[in-house]
C-alpha cells in the first residue's frame, strides 16, 4: 500500500494542468473519506442499510 503522501502526489499528477486549488482539495478530500471508510469496514464499524434508513427517517 502506498503512503498517503505518495497517493496524493499520484492523484494530483493525473489531474489536468488547469485544475484549480478547489478541484485538488476536493479530490484529496474524497480520497481521504474513501480511505477512512475502507479502514472502518476492516475494523467492522459498519451500519446495515436498515439501521441507516431508521437513522435517516428519525431526522
């Protein structure tokens, strides 16, 4: 698994030269959330669809 720094460098290098700072920040934000989500799944920190639906309905 590549380091977070290397992953960020790879993602940014694949973006067009015209990418704005907001585009770069958004892409890195999404990657961070996906990475954290995968780690949570590995730890068993998941919610069933039924539980999620109940939580949403209670808002």
